[in-house]
């Protein structure tokens, strides 16, 4: 993904100035329509990854697989594809690739024939010692077919001396560090695993007699399945013909769920780790209004992610909520690289100001976050050009100052606006009359806490604080670029 | 397009229970980046037609053309395509096809080599005497290459005895009846024409020295062009190297602009016929709250078209506005035909209820219209299943009781819910606790009138009243199916 | 088609230094598998045109059509396509396009809805007054959808005042000049027409109760159909449910069948105008040996078109026939434009010398014709490099000195080697030790005549003599480039 | 590949009743246009495999790869592809897949990142202990990405404890049995290896300063490269910046080159193991005429593989050689499954009898081999229907009675005509008046031997004798189906 620049016009959703979740997973065991349900589940999780999707199924005898670049609806909507994915167990994956070179062999679930049978794995998260493990495995004779950290896990399983596949998986789990929610499918079991800190989400659901392991509750809603519970940090859930069993192979540190799932990643209709995402976002907006009031005529959301916080802000402040920015929902490819002639026109592919509404008004813009500041700058300018007399920007998260190493695509620190500038400078950069972020304690309050427990933070908030709960092995040893380099080698 | 049924799951935007505008047009004359700007303009008009798009350009010597099934962003975003569309004049068209058999030869603009040079035509609207004219032309030796009514116009131009192309076009205009906003490109001119009643929109804009004729002002905004004025009903606007000139070849009846453009078709950030679409929709919501109040906890829009009216309703009623229904924006293809197993699960591809919000609440749902009632039924049921204790439906338009013959795809009357049932029956059909539509006079009030002038209605509101301002020639003579049958012949 | 040059390596069959037939046609009436048989017939006629193919069928009520760029086997081999072409009558066409800009709308059969019903036309040949007629028709209001001369015929039919379609076709026939074998399909008839001179071939066959009109007898053989007779020059054959009838609407000049059909165009297993193509070619080789003997060790055909003549030459001369040049049958696309590095290597994509055979031998190469001389030059050089001590080239046709205007793609005279050079110079150009062509009289003898009747030649041999039997209307009036220019206009 | 049957009409070259070579390889080291030359070399080797092709290149730093289903000319002819394959070393492979399930991951060269660097391998041949090795490797933790025996070699290399890549390859070579000509590319070397019996061909060539390792000399001819020598059985040839070196790591058994390369697989313009293929085939035809004379009017080759032997037969017998069967060179896809209606017509997609020539004649048909007898049966019938009064079939190889396990796709013995029937029955089966095969000793004589040395045969002729020189490990242990089953598992 290149960063948004004057060099191209884009209406691609990933060219937003947003952080991007890297994946969504959906596994189901025990339903005659397993693959169709997996396709629907992945469709509900499309916001977690749109560059590629894959489903592996098992029919009692054989595995079947279909993977494709692009969205679920474009690749898994034909009868031909769904019928080819036979069986009552299926495992699906949506991928958002952090590198430009997404290729089909990097699409998950990945599958391998091991000595004790076939194994398919779908992974949400990021290992922090993948390169270190990769180098060691290659030296011992392993041959890799992809540059995904997920394949490291498969090789660890293949090289485990244990007999039962669950034990092999736990063996592998003992060697990896990082954030992961992992779902595996064997010829007889569906197995879910969550890292000991529980950074990435994973929920358990039920539909008739089938069990489901998936990233968010909205993937249960789409097929009318029942939400049972979140999988616990460090838990290994095994689903097979005899039902469900749980393992906790490691002593568990206190939970550190990713706070950004609440701020932006998860769908507003999902309930994650016990809280309604929509409620949290409205509460953040409300808290933001308490912390940073300003006199104005209108509260305007930056669509669509800023909308719940804007509603909360408007309710708290008593200033009317209005749609002052209209989003063109026909997002798609990057448009042609324009000539200078066109570039200076200030083309508005994704958003358009509602000039008739805004003209002559003092407006408060509410957005969920600022990453590099490029989009905010454009939006403030667009709103001014539409006649706003004052533009006040309010952000529903603290300043994003650090990169994520746990499965979220973040620009390097050098590109994070808040890592480079003070508040005033940021305000000047985006051209607003005022700029405020919710405070870190305010954020925790909106999530029902009394505030952030500095000694033992209730969430992973490393992107705001640099407080990384899980060791960054590759990064600390300078190995972190190894897989990336490998990806470029061929 | 088949009608939504239990037979398939669809997240296709056209499988909504909505009326569909048939087209958007964008012509530009006098800009070195004409084709790129046309592509951007069509992108902004994508909501008016998504099945196909085409652009014809002229470079002073030759015409160039590119047409494709699918969306603008998918087909006009490469440098290769845009570079192939050379020249400083370009004409583009988005198509929504009313019949299943959309094929490339039916994609506009259509082009013909006439005795006095090449002519490209892009058309928004529908002729009411196309079949009658088609039969006559064929009898006189014309050979048609498509089944579009637009081609009738081209043949009338080809057979005109006039010398100047503008006169040939006016000649053709004198023979056709119906609603149309037509933009033509010749080797020397860009010509816009609007039917005498001005049913379909057409606006004039300017960018640097270039003039633009397009369907909505939002297509000017996207490229930073200036809105000049609406083209008048019955007006012929000619743009060439010497500037702009206007012709009014026919005596004009009172204007009858399509009221549904305000209710649903146009983008909320467009200003059509002098009014902000967003303002009108909020005013409708407000009027709806005045006419049909009800005690409740939440006002919930049916996204996205019901949102402005819902904001208006909430403001007027003082009941909080909240996002109780979340839309999955990754709309796309029709999904696989599901088995009975899946169908009875009540899959929710496009919308999901925000259960955490709705549960235990009395809710008011606000939608823009009800056509067949299929979507409303599903949404009411979904909201109830999410725990709403009462569901009150409020509709931001009067009951849709008649088909449109002026360029909007409407089901036959037999399928229009309001043509078949009384209000109470409709309420029962969709399963709501109460159902109300805005009154016809209320609608006119929201648009700034004192009410509907029954003797001389200010708008075309035939879909609500059956009062058709333009003669339905083919329909009255039973010829209306001729072109349709022809389309099926090969 | 660009001419073969150092600029690219090509193994495309059309990059041969050969003249190219422009089309093959196949119509069948009265068989339940009409479309499948048409596809097979077109496959047998693939040598007459490989750039595009189309089939139109009629099922008693509707016409059905499928056209595609590329070969028959690539586009008409699926059940889906064949099943879509319903009905017991079908008309197919293979196209070789003379201009680079082959596009789908130029693929035949072309179809039009006329006042008296649908009409599909497939055409082999070339009208010599197409541009003149085209201009007149456009002035009278006709709109063309292609730049093919065939469409002129359709418009003449559409504008005919006659009632019966056969009469309309004869009406059109009375206005066109040129060489043509035309097959038309209406909802009730299959109609074949051959120009009065009978320049291009057309044969009548029978399979069970079905009649077939096609270009060559090999298209009858492939489906086991019986050859009945050649359609006569100037004949109109009408096949319908009541059987076959013939019309001769015009007084017939003496026949002038294209002599090049015998030399190169037709398949060696076809019998055309009463003679076996293979026999004629062997007889030409034999005559060539009589006229131009030379002492040598081997007779080597330039594969594959020179093979029958080489066998005849070898038999007559008593010198052994051997495969000294091996052809790579995996012909296909033009290869990448090579760098100078590669070009000077003398890459041999299509042919390779059989060095082990040739080395140290005196060889006679037999080829069917020389057009520009480019291929001959390469082949002589290749054979010398493989060790041949002497290379004698013998050509199975007289020198090609004039362009064809009757449906064969010929380079302009300026590019014809024999139009520019004397025999000796040609021999030097291609680098052979000796070069000889068969004499004009020798050619006629090989076809069973006593010699060429100069006053009334028995064949059209304009490419060797410049004696054009049919008036070149467009060419004489300078109109001949009009349609070509039009094709470039958009 | 399904076997030819009444169930479909096919003009696919692989639906011939022929044995099929499984691969062609081409490696080049030290030329700035390495990839382009590899593409041309593979084009010349297209007859050895047409289902897929791949090229891997190395540019001093990175490997580059492009693989595709289909022919070389269709996938490696664009500048974009060739330019992407940077570097002065390249390795290419043509694949003919023995199983229906050819998929892209099974296309060679296969590539792996090993501890000591990248390794690409292209393989012609077949390992006879691949399944046995595969099972052992998986048990030890290797993860396979394909079902090709070639990948076994890569894993053996990865698991070798040696340091230098050449030693690792020799280590692997010591563990595999079977027939193979293998070319490997590392970041610094091009390495060729031939199995100790030298069953499959491999030649060394030179172009300027670059060395080439490829399957046949015709791949040298196409780019004007010089033939140096055959690689010896058991030889390991290493090409790097310091030139060429040879290793013979194992004691060598007497050579057993595949005799069928001379009969059918190799191109007639290749020189293999010191003999001209064309000369050998003519000598076979001559010997066949000596052994099995018959009175007749014409000698007719079954095109194209029977042609050289037919020329030899004709020369020896004094009976004229003539083209009595014409082949349609536009071979391609399998045609539609015809209805019974069409099937009984006896459609002749690939061949047509030259009726004018054959009618009333006694003919000798010469073909290279009979596998299942299906094609021969059709051809004899076709020739009879064209009027031949006698049909004598002569076959340029001994009866094919055994399957090949060394890299040639053979039907199971149960489907080999000669394994089921005596000569007389075979003659009756194909419907000929007489049938003869060349004798085994006659075949050896045609290749310059005095006869077959039964104690130590000079060639591998297992397909005629069942005398398998290399142990069939998997077959003997019943493991031979393991990889095939695996291929079906997902």
C-alpha cells in the first residue's frame, strides 16, 4: 500500500489514513452447509481484510480448498465454488496484506499434509519471533512455500515429536511469541487458540449442532448463530464429534485486549470482550465532549467510522448532529494517476462536503483517529471551502504515537503525525481552528473503567503509549526485516 | 434483475426494494483532460446506474470510445484506458438496465457516423413513443443495432432533412415524447437537451474554460467545477469553441420535475432545481414527525437512504437518533442460491440489527419509500428479533401506487404494495406496530410549497398519484412491449 | 498485421509471407444439430480465416448468436455455447481481417432486424464498390454499425422496396460489384449467392435431410456430408422447408474462378470447381520440373504448402523427396520484440533445417509462391547455413505482380517482390543459386487446359497478369480508402 | 486426460493414441538475454509437454519466476513477462501432466529457499521410489507443497548435511532411483544431472559465452547455439562463472537410452545420442519395407509422425509416396460432447482422407506406433470409406506391450492393444487387410546395431519387452499410488 499522496487519486478503502486490521477468521464444525456459512461469515468480517479470501473444507475423507485475491462476494458467491467445498467442516480467512506483494500463495488458510494428516490454519495476529523461528527451521531443512508468519506455525507442528495434533499445536504455541487468534482444521477437529494476552479477538458461537470459532460476533449474527462466549486468553478450544473441550496449557498473564478494536477495527454491531462496540464509541464521543467542549453550530461525523462518536458528542453537547460530509460508497480501485492539471483541482473521490448545510456554520468534525494526518488535512480544507466559518476537530482516540507489532498495519513511527508533532503543530498541520484528542484516562472511562491502571493496564494500548505487553523478539534482534526481504527475493 | 425472493441471498445494491434511476450523464467540452474528468464525474454519479459505463471522446479529428459492463472505477481507472480517450471533449454515461439482458451493445453513449459527421448520444430518461417510432423507422429501411430507445433518436437525426446537426437534433426532438435529458457530442459541439416538462435533471457547470453538462451538481463538486445553473425544461444548450448558446424551439408547458429525485434518487449533497436534497429530506422527516408522532425511545434510520429524514424526525420529535441498523458496505454480487437449510436461518447480508442498542426499546424506523414491501418486512422482523418491544415505521414519501414511464425502473402495479393494499393491511404485511407515510401535501410543504396544486402540480408525482404529465403513446397503443420483445429475439 | 521484419519474432501463421484468404462460410438448414455442425464445418475451414468466428442460428422463433475473436475450437467447443445456439438452421463465418483493427463488431455473420424479419449474412469476397455505396446510403440516412463491406449489402436489402426477402437480396445484388460468395439466413430460408464471375468458391452439400452451403468440400467431409455440386456463378440458391430452388437473375459472363484457390488457399483434400486441389498441385510440381530442371540431390518442400508440388517435382525429376525443413507446429502469438542481441542470432521460430540431411547436398526447394520475398530469403539462408552446397528455388505459381481486390489480402504492389524486380534480381534478393516460377501457360496446363486463353482467360489470374475481370469501382474513383479511413475514425 | 472415446470429439493433440513424453528442460547460464532464450528454447521443445510452462531466472541477487498453464507462446511472449525475468541465468520447463489435475503449484521449475540459498529444479523423467521417499520425508517433518516427484529431490537436498549445494544434490541423487535428466539453478551455478542409465536425453550447448543444458538439440538450433555433446549417463555437469566442470559420483552401469525417443518423442530435426532422428526414422521405414513388403499403389503416412518412415518405406519399396491423409493443423480444445446424432456421423476433426487420390487404390499406411488402437481403427475406416480397395498398415515400432515408468505417460497394460491381442486379432481390430510391426532386431538394425543384444540391450526398450533396467521400487512395494492419492486429497 503506498501512502496517499498527490501522485494518485484513490477511492480504495485502504488508502484511507487508517490503521488496518490484518485478518478475519471463521471456522465451523458440524453443519451440512459449512462452506456456505463460512462464506457468509467472511462476508460479515470483510472489514477486517479485503485483499484476499480463502476457505478450506473437509468432507470426512478429503480436504477442499478455494482461495482468491479480492473480496468474498466476488469469489465465493457461485454455486460452483461453494459446491466444490464439500463437507461439514470449513475454515475461512480474510486477508489484509501489509506488503504490496500479495500473491495467491500467501493467501490463507494455509494447508499442509503432515505425517498425522492434513492441517489447515487461519491466523489473525502477528508473531513477534517469526523471523527468528523461520531461520532456525530452514537451517534444519524445512522448505517454506510462503513468506507468512503463519507458515512458521505449521512447520513447528510438522517438526513436533508429539503424537496427537492438539499436542503438536500446543508444542508450537510454546515456541511462538506474539499476538494471535488461530483456528485450525484437521480431518477430525476444529481447534481455536488465542495468545496468552488475548490481544486479538476470538469468539465461540453455535448454530444448531455446529460450533463456530470466529473473530467477531457480527459473523454469528449474519447466519443467525448464537453467541456463546469469548475464547479466553491462552485457551485452546477443541471441537470435534464429541463436542467441545478446553485446554489452558500455559499460565496466563493478565489480559491485554487490543483497545483499538473498540475504537475502530470491530464492527459497531459487534459485542467484543463483553462490550457493545457502538456503545463504547458513543461513550467515547460523550467523554470527548466533556473533556473538550467548544461552541459551534453543527457536529459532523467523518463518515463512516466517526459516526457513533459524533452522535455521542452531539447528545452530550446539545449541538445538532448533521451529515455535513457525504461519502461515495462506490469505492474501488485506485484511479488513474492524474496529470498536474487534474491534481490541483482537488478531486474528492470519496467524500464531498454538503455545502448547502455547512456554508456559514461553525462545525465540529468528529473522527476516530489520526494516523498520518493526510486525510484530516484534506477534509478540513474541503469543509472550509464549503463555507464553514470555524472547523474544530475532535478525535475519538488518544494520539497514535507508536507502531503496532501485533497484527495491525501501522506506518513507521516517522510517519505517525502524533509521533512527530505536538498538539498545536498537529492542529496547524491539518489546518483546523482547534484540535483535541480524548485523554487516555477518558478512553478507559468510556470503556467502563475508572481510568487506566498504569501498573497493570487493562488493555493493550501500545499504539498510544509504547507500552508493549509482548516481547518484540525479531525487532529487538534486528531480524524483523528478514521475512520481508525474503518476500522480495522471488 | 429478478425480484428479491427466498430463492437467493443477495447483497447487490439493486436487489433493494427500491426504485432505480436509469442513468447518469456527463459531458465536457474544452478541457485537455476531458476523459479523466468524465470518468470522475461518472464516478460521482455512480448511484444513478452501476451496470455499465461508457465514454466517447473527440480529439479534433477522431472519436474514441470505451464501454464496459460494471462500475466506472473498475473500468476507467487505468492510464491506458484514459489515454486512449484522447481529446478535449468527452461524453460519458452510467447505465442502469431495466432488463436482465444488458449487453455491451446496449451500453451508452451510442455513436453513429451520419452524413454530416459522427454523433455520440447519452440519454437519461425514457421515451414514451419509442416503439411506435422504431417500427416506423424499420419500415422505412433503418437498421437498429440495439434495443435502446436512445437509438431511435439517432435514426431520427440521420433521417432529418436539415443541414445543421443542431437542427437535426431539434427535428428529432419534435418527434419524440417522453422524459429525457440528453447530451450529444459531435466533432464540433456538445449539445444538451431537456424535455419540455423538465422531468429528469440536467445542470450546467464550468471548470476553467470548459463547460460541463451533467445530471447532478455532485458531479461538478468532485472535480471542483462551478455550478452555473439548471438547464431549463425544453432548452437546447449548445457548447462549442465560440462559447454557449441556448435555443427554446418549442413552447414550454409548466415544469414537472420528478419529485422522487428529491426523495431518493439524487445524492444528498446535490442541489437539484434550486433545493438542497439533504435539506428537503430532513424537512420531510420533520414534517413526518409532525403528521405522525408516536411515543418511542429511539429514531432509527434504515441505512443509508433513510438517514436524513430520520435526523429530521429525531430533531422534530426530540427522540434520540441512533444507529440501530448497521449496513455492511461490502455489497456486491448475488450470493449463491442457498439450500433450504440456510434460507430458514434468515441470513442478513446487508443489514444487521445493533442488538445491544435496540434490545428492550420502542423504536421508530424511518425509510424513504416502500415499493414491494419485501425489505421492510425483513427489517421489521430483524429489529423485533433484536429485542425491540415496539416497531413503528415512518416513510418519507407518500404510498407508491403507480409505475413510472419516464426513466425509472418500477415494478408493475401488481407488485406495488400500496397499489394492492390499504394502510392497515400494509402495516400488517410488514409486521409493524404502526405505519405512516408522509401526506402528499406534506411532501410539497417540505419542498417549500404551500401544498400540492392539484390543477397544476408543481412536480411530476405520477408514482403517487397516477397523474402522468406526458402522454404514454406506446402504452396506450399496446406497443410498449415491442422493444422488449425485440430484445429477447436475439 | 504488420509485415514480418527484424523488429519481432513471430510464429503467427499470418506472419508468413503468404496471401491470405479473407473468409470461410458454412450454412446449414434442416438439422437438429445445426450449430454443432456449423462449428465443425468452420473448424475444417479454419485455414480461410483465424482471427474471429461467429455463428447465428434460428430456432423457428428467435435468432441466437455467438461471436468471438480467435479460433473456432477456442470459442465454440463448449456445450454451453453450442446449446445457446438453438434451432435447426445455422450460419457460420471465419474471418481473416485485412486491417489491424479487428474488433468484435466487425465479426460476421452480421445480423439485422428488417421490416420483414431478421436477416443474418456471411460473406466471402470483397465488393469493389462498397465505399461508393456506403457514402450514398449514409447520405440517405442509413446508420452503419461496422466498417465491413458486408453491411452495405444489408442496408441495400433494408432499403429495397421489394416484398420478399429473396427479391430484396437480388435487388441488392444488382447494385453491388465485386467478388462474393454470400450465404444469408432468414427465419424461413437459407440463401446462397455467388457473384456472376464465380470468383470465390461456394459448394452445395447434403447431410440426411439438411442442405449445406459452404466454401469448400472439406467442410462437408468433416461431418460426413455428401458433396452435391458447386453453386454456379451468378446463381441464387434458396433452401427452405420445401427443398431447394435456384434463380439466375442476371445474364452470366464467362466464369473466372480464382486460380489461387488451387495454388494455395484451398485445402489439398478439397475438390474445387471439379478438380482435386492435391492433384492440381502435384501436376504443377511436375510441370515445374519439366520447365525448369536442375541437377540436385534432394527435393525439399517448404512446409506445409509446398509439399504436394514438391512431391510432383520429385516424381517427375526422379530426385528424392525429403523433409529437409521441419516446421514447429506450435504456432501462436508473436513473440517478444527481441533485443539486437537476440535478433542477430537468427532465431528460427517456425522452421528448422534438418542439418543432418542437408549438409553437403545440392537441394531444390519447392514453395507455392513468393509475395514479398522475406520468408524465402530467410529459408534460403537457413538451408545454406545447414550445409547445403547449392540451393535452387522453384515456385509453384507465376510471379505475383498485382494486388487482389476480390477478397484476398495482398500487400500493395510496391511490396510485391515480382512487381519490383526481374527474375535475376529476385534470385539475388533471396540468395538462391537459381530461381524459377512456373509459366502462366504451364499453370493452365497443370489444370487440364491447353494453355491460357488470352482473349477469354478461363480463371481470374489478375494477381499474375493485372487482368481484372470485375470493375474496380472504388479504386477507379479514389473511394477505396473511405471505409478504411472510417475504421480509423473511432 | 480422459481416453479418446465416443463420448467426445477432440482435436486436442494429447487425445491422440500416442505415448507422451512428460517434459522438456532448458537451462542457460551467462547470457544477458537468458529468459528470452529460455522461452525460445522451450518453444522448440513444446512437443515434449504442452500443458504448462515455467521459467525461473536469477539476476545475481534475486530469483524471478513466471509459470502458467498452457503453451510457451501463449504465456512467455510479452515483453512484460520476459522483462520481469531478469538476470543472465534462467531455467525453463515444459510440462505434460499425467494426471487430470494439473494445477499451477505442480508446474516446474520448482523453487525453494534452502539454508544455503535458493534452488530451482526442472526435471524430465520419473523417480521410481518417489512415494517411498515422500512418506519417509513427511514422517520426518517435511511439508510438501506439490505432488510432484521432483519435490522429493528438493527435500532431500534440504535435509542433506553437506555444505556445498553440488554435494547436497549428489547426496539426493544417491537416494533416488529412476530415470531423470535434471537441471538446477542456484544463485551461482547451473547444474545438470543425468541418471546413471541415461534413459532421458540431456545435451550441452554453447551460445557465445553462455552454456546451455537442454533436452534436445533442436532447442539449440532455434537460437543458433552450438551443440557440444550429450551429457553422459550418471554425469553431473556444473556451469558457473569459472566455466564447466564434470563429476561422475557413481559407478556407471551400461547406458540404456530410451529407444522411443528415436521412434516418436524427439523432433525429427534433433540429433540424439549421436544419431539423426530423421535418418533413424527413414531407416526404420526402409527396414519395415524389407521385412514386410506388400503390393500396393501408394504409401501414405499417418501425419505427421509417420511421415519419415513412410518416405523410407516408399524409397525402399519403389511404391509412390503420397499425401492420402490431410491433417487439420488447427488443433486445440476438445470439442463439445456431441449427441448421438452427431457421433454416428463419424466426425473427422483432425484428419481427412484425400478421397480424390485414394479412391480405387491399394494403400499402405505407415504410422509410428499403436498404443490402444483407437486412432488406427478410425483411420483405416476413413481410408476405406474414401474408396481404398486394400489397406495395409505398417508400424515403425515393435508392438507396445508394457507400461513405461521412466517418465512417459502410458496407459495401463490392460489398455495396450498389443498386450491383449495377437497380431491377427490386432489386424482385425483395426480393420486392416494386413498389419505388420518392425521386428525388435530390425529396429536395432535401423539404429546401426547388428541387432538387439539380449544380454545387455543397447537401449531401454521396456515398452516392447518388459525388460526394465531400473528397479521399480514404489511399484514393487505397492506404494506407487500414494502420490496419486495424495493429489486427489485436496
